C-alpha cells in the first residue's frame, strides 16, 4: 500500500533515499526531509467550491 506524500516546502511528490543520511527519505527537488500526507478529500472539496463559484458567476453573467 503506497502512501501519497508531498514535500512540505515545495509541494513535490518525488522523494529519494539519501545514502549520506543513513537512508532518510528526502525531497528530490529541494532536499527537505519534511513532508506531509496528501488529503484527497480536501482537494475534492476545493474543486467543488471552485465549481460552485464558476456556476454562480456563469448564472450572474447570463
């Protein structure tokens, strides 16, 4: 089972194991070792909010 993680600093989802740090997982773009889990339910809710705003603007224009 894979865990969806993103870098806390740059938002990248590509990680590598750094041999010089004893195999610690670090971001391949910025080198940070702080990361968080993706929240897919928050992203879906955010998309729904934008969709509702777009529909409201469309109705106001018409």
